[in-house]
């Protein structure tokens, strides 16, 4: 089984694909999509759509895990823009006819680490250790996406979802 995790962001969208094989898990791909913030919104969304669609076609995941929308009350203007990003991701997934599930960061962190309030850095260290990632340039957005995929795999294995 292949699982694609996506951590949508206004500036950076992280993604990570894992494969469950023989009782273990291995990383197939991880990275970030960082459109030029000076470009028009529609062009940034088009780039995101193209990149996500390519990942979907190349890795053919069985399920895509998208981080649920979270917008802080102090920054209400971010929610609509993040909604655009999430909408483009949902469109890409629907076009490829792949199952989409949404998970909150707290639920994923609780499933992986037993602490829903774990920090991004703690999640990154966990993901690096589990997937044997040595790269010092491994970005937080990519590790969050892989965390989504790993958390989904864990919850599916133990029928927590």
C-alpha cells in the first residue's frame, strides 16, 4: 500500500510518499512545493496542481492524507487562501480518482508519538528516525507530510480510523 501525505501551506506545501511493504515502511519520495510568492495567486495554484498531479501519477498512492485546515484566530485572512491551496489539492486527487482523507495534526501526533502537542521539530526527528533519513536539509513541511502518511498507516494498521 502507498500513502501520500500532504501538508498544505500558503508559501510551502510539503508532501511525502511511503510504501508499506512486508510489515515495514519505506520512504519513496518527499519534498516541498514552493511557488514564487511574487507570482499571481492563480499561477502559484497552477504550479501546485501540476506538481501534485505529477506526484499522484508517478507514485499512484492508494490513499492521500491531507492535513485539516487550521487557521489561527489572530490571522483570519490566511484561511481563505489556504482554502484555495487545499481546493487545488482536492481537485488533483479527485481527478486521479484516489481516496482522500483528512487528519488533524493533533490526531496524527497523538497516533505517532502519544502526544498531540508534540512540536514540529519532534515530529521531524521521529520521522527521520523511523524512515532512516540522514539529510540535514530535510524540511519541516516535508517531515510533516511524511508524519501524516505514517500516522495514517499506523491508524489503519490498528483500525483506529
